[in-house]
C-alpha cells in the first residue's frame, strides 16, 4: 500500500467529512506543502464546505503561494524562535528569512488568509515566547503557544520517550504568567485567560475533562483514523471504508468510537489550548462562547 492517501481518496474523505457535518479541515504534517496536489485538495475541502486551515514551516510558501491563494482560510506558521535560533531548531538554514519575506507580501494581498503563529516550548528554546510574541505582533498574526507534548498514550500505557525535552513545571507556570502579561500589554496571545490561569496553577494540566475527540477526527497521511487514547490501535482505515462503500459518519455509531470517548474523558495528556478550550466549548462554558466570536473575527 502507498504510504499516503492518493488524491481521489483524500477528496472522498473531505466530501464525507462535509456530509458528516464537520466544519473545518486542519492540514498539517509532516509538511503539507510537499504534496503536489495540495491546491486540488484544498479546493475539494472548500467544495465540501470545510473551513481550511494550513499549518506549515513555511519553507515552500514563497514558491507555492500563487497556487494556494484564495484556498486557505487560516494559515498557521510554525515558529519556535527567531532568526538563526529558529533555523537551527528546524534544521533549515535561511528558513526564518524566508518567513519574513513571505509575510511581507501579505498586507497587499486582497486574498490573504487569517495569519497565526504557533510556538512549542521545550528545553530546546527556553525564553522563546518573549522573543516570538513581538514578531507575531509585527506580522499581524495571532500567537498560540503550548508546552511540548512529550508523551503518547498507547494500548500498553504511556510512552514518554521525549520526556527529556519537557520544561519543568515551574518554567511552564512562568511561561503562563509571561503570556498573561504579554496579553495585557496588547501582544497577540490567543490563548484564553482561563487556559493561562489553569496552566499557571496546574502546569501538568490535570484539571480538565477532555471532550476534543467528540468534536474532531485525526486522520494520518496513510488514512488511519487515530484513537488518541491508544495511538497504536487506529479506529479504522479510510481506504478500507471507501472500498466497502461505507460512509465516514458510520464511525460515530461504532462501539470502538464510543469506547475511545469513554477513555478520553478521563485523559489529560494533551496540554495545548485547542484541545482544552475545545473541551470547554463542548461543555458550553460561557467564556468559550465569547472566544468563538472573537476568533471568527480574525
């Protein structure tokens, strides 16, 4: 079997997602700009009624943006530091300069997408939040950040192979305090105040009830639908579902899906704001309803 879904299979998947009532496609990787059929896939997502979000390191944006203009609703640039420090983390000399050059073209583009920056904090980029926030502001971009997730839940338990990269709890708490101050100072920190308050007092983020799997599906490049509570045992294979002529929506009535939701409600391994704030939104926390209105105005 090929390692990635072919164009026809991805188009089918997006059409099925639209029919199932899903609202947004978040395309990331790896590096999505390596797919030559990316414009066709984004167009298929648009036709399925999906809001399109593209997450990229930006290396190929200058070369490929003419193909993508008007097909991307939100563009998220991965930015883990500034200047050569960012290039070193990504192993791509000159990457930061490419990002600067690309972003400089956006203000004059009438079809520009909403622009966001995502920064992952780890022991490799201590202090990066203070350096990245002014850049995001200069770019006119909203800024998301989160501590690096260094563990993965499998059927055998928790795999913490990346634990040496994790920031100590006191540094995570300090990053939350800094983000709160940057937000007060008018810098474009997108994380909500409730999330920042929780991150400050509980850096391990154990005090929330995860609802994210009820609102989203994660599909790998090869077509496996991920079970986040046991990542080594996918829920299903999109190729097999398509070959059988069955709809994607059938997954939601399956016992395997129900068991994943049961397990996920007791799991707090994810620490990023999109999972936690989505969980709060699912529970109709009032402050999250206001967040939806704010984010849709970006």
